[in-house]
């Protein structure tokens, strides 16, 4: 039985699979990043646009089951980078995930008409506070390395909807703030009007951001970007309406997955014995490891040097 109008049961099943698959693969970051890229690319080649759209629509929340700053969380970030790279390739650009670890963008895309660097952003649904540095708009400007454009792809529902310095920075530094929903429109446009149309529309979006007057106003930014896409063709208008519904459904799906996880964790805690609960609290606060560290401190004999 189909639960949602746009998002398929198969897409939700794939989402559950990938949440577990990233846990399975995490451990050796370099090799596992390549395995994630290869498996994702193979799946999209085999299943086509439906697979790509399923990932784009449901990837935007870091699974709550991943511990903060864990190998799973880091590998998930690489998964989203690989995903936007696959989307750029789908619409007709040459795109690669870069291997540099610091002071560099994560994705590079090139076409005959233009080139850009890009970065995928995702957050936990439970994260309460975000600041402008989380979106790395200023950093992306420095990571262009001579390219004319840069893009930061974010979950729509995690972006500021009123005012934010990120929009002022985007216009001032020629960095396009985009979303997974907007990428879904481009991916589907490719199937209807061809790769050239999607490539040209993306170029139009970049040019629109470049021509903006810097402002913190979210409405002004998104009005310009959305209008640049909507005026391109009637096909975009139809796709737009579908992706608006898909965006709402994706939030519901992500919330259900997160809430189910915390419900199971709460039940697990409630079933603990008194002793087990104490042991877990001691482990959680790293009491024993901190004690060992304190005991290991000794004089380093610097005062004896002379």
C-alpha cells in the first residue's frame, strides 16, 4: 500500500538500507568513501532517475542513530557529496568528488560553458542551533580555486527563512545556496527537455546569484533563484509543484525514522536494571578513562634541563 503521494515505498526502503549500509562500511574512511561512491553510482545506473530522486529527497537529515563526530557521521557526509556529484553527472556535467580533506570544496563540476565547486550540507533533525559558519558560504568563495562559481546544497527546511548573513555572503561572494529539492527539479528536467536544458538552467541560476545586490533578506534571495527557474519553461513549473509536495513528505519520513529510533532507545533504557543504568552512566561520562588519564600524569622533568 502506497503511503505517500510522491515518495515511494521503495525509496523509503532504500533509505533504511543506506542508513545501515553506511554503518557497515564505516571504519576505514578513505577506502569506505570510495565504496560508498561506487555503490551509489552503481545503484543509480541500475535503477535510474527513481533512485537518484529517492536519495535527493530523503538524504537531508543525518540519522539520529549515528553518534556525533563518529565514523558513520563522517561517511554520511561523503555520501551526500557523492550524491550531489551523481546529480551533476546526471544532468550532463563532468563531476568528481575531491579527495582533499581540508581547505577545499568536496565536489568539482565542469561543462563546456562554465565550472564550479560544490559542497553538500546536512544536519540532524534534533540539532537546535545553527550559525552562518555551518553553511560555509565564505569558505566556499575561497575554495573556488579560479572557478567562477560555487554552490552549497542544503536541506530547505534547515535554511533561514527570514534574514541571515548567509544570503548576504552568497550574493557578495558569488556562492549559490541551493537545495536538494532544486536539484531534483533539474534532474527531472533532464528527462523531459534534455541535458542541455538542465545545464543552461543551472547556469542561469548561477548568473542570477552573481547579479544580486547583497542582502540578508531570505525572501529576496529565494524569490530571485526560484523565479530564475520557474520562468525557464512550463515543464519546470509542473516539476516544481511535484517537488514542493515531495519536500513536505520527505520531512514527514525523516521525522518518522528519527522518532522511531528515539522511541526504541527510550524503551531500551527503561528495560535496564539499576546496575546496568549506573554502568552506562559511568561509561557515558567517561569516568574511568578520565581517571586513568589523571593517574598517568607525571613530571616531565623539564625543570631538570639546564
